[in-house]
C-alpha cells in the first residue's frame, strides 16, 4: 500500500476522502449519507472487515479512515495498525461504543488521532474528522463515572462563545436564549470536564478537540 497524500494538509481540491469500516451496513450507510451530504467530504469506500478496508486503502485515494476497530472478524485493529505503519499519510479515527484505557492506549499505539463514541451527533462527528485530518488529537476526557465526557452541541457552542470573551448576557443574546440557560449549559460543561470556571473549561475543551 502507498498513501495518496503524505502531509496531512488540506487536499488541494478541498475534499477529504473518507474510508469507512464497520461491520453493520446500517451504520456505514448512515455515516456515508452524512459525509456525502457535506461538500467537504466524499466516501472513498465502505468496508465490513479489516481485509476489505486494506483493499480500499490500497486501491483508492483515502485521506481519513473512520473505523470501528473491534469487529467480530477480529481484524479491524490489525488493519488499522498496518495502515498506521505503512500509510502514514492516512489519518485514523476510531468510531466505537467501546471505551476503556487499554483500548485507548491501543489506538494511540497505532497512531490514531482520535476516538468518537457512536452516540455522538453526526455534525460533531464531521467536525472531529476535520480536526483530526488537520493534525489535532481528539480523545474525549472522562467524567466522574469513568465514561467519556462529551459536550452536547449547545454546550460546545456556549463554551466556544465564552472562550471568545463573551459574557453570559452576550452569549444569551447571540443564541436567543436566556442567561439562565447559558449558565445551565456552562455548569454542565464544567461538570463534564472536571473544571471550575470557563477559562479552564475552554482550555480543556480545546485541548481535546471539543470546540
């Protein structure tokens, strides 16, 4: 295998080519529909096994692999490891329901740039793919239960505006909500990120690619 691109920069045509790996056709179809609806992405191929993914990467231009590493075929992670070793121009992002320290360590070990829970909203998935392709590592933090701490779309939006220096009233005016609602979203974000104020929350969210 050889990569179509090796620098991780934005493609000259402005389109990021994605290869999908998941054993469930419905999951692949949903992701493919969301990607194809965005002019910034195109689906290079869909695979149900690691072997199929390797074939796609070998034969087609692929910029990013969005993959479930832990398949019943038991060849997903091995395929990603091979891509990480042999095709450094391809960005690897995991999409899985599985989350624990050992598996995250496995992903980092093969050079993956991120982990996306399958419960995440599709617009946020696309945002993370762009961030990972641009070189950012996107691994969520954990909440007090040990589960991935994920910001909702609105929480991330409020925190992004707070990080830009807007106070609660200005954020409320811009989003057409009450100040009480803004405070509610900020408090939720602080709790999920394990911080006490907007400065720390913004820093943590940026570090983990959430805003």
